[in-house]
C-alpha cells in the first residue's frame, strides 16, 4: 500500500515538473506564427500534453 502511494505521488510530481518546465521554456522562447494576420496555435503544448497523458497512463499500469 505504501509503495503504491509513493509511486502515484512520484508520477504526479514528475508530470507537474515537466509541465511547468515546458510552459516556462515555451514562454521564454516561443514566437507565435501569423498567417494572414491570424495567429496559428503552436503544436508543442499539444504534443507535450498528449505525451504526458500517455506516459501517465502507461506508468499507472
């Protein structure tokens, strides 16, 4: 029981740290692209979010 709790806590901490790290780097380095005066959303955040979701589900198994 104790081992499972620590595992879930570690997974949550890793996901949170990576998420905040990606947001910080993206905020500092990202320059949005414009096409016909319309800003196009970046795909980096979507990729990272999907990757973290898959990683979290995989680690829970």
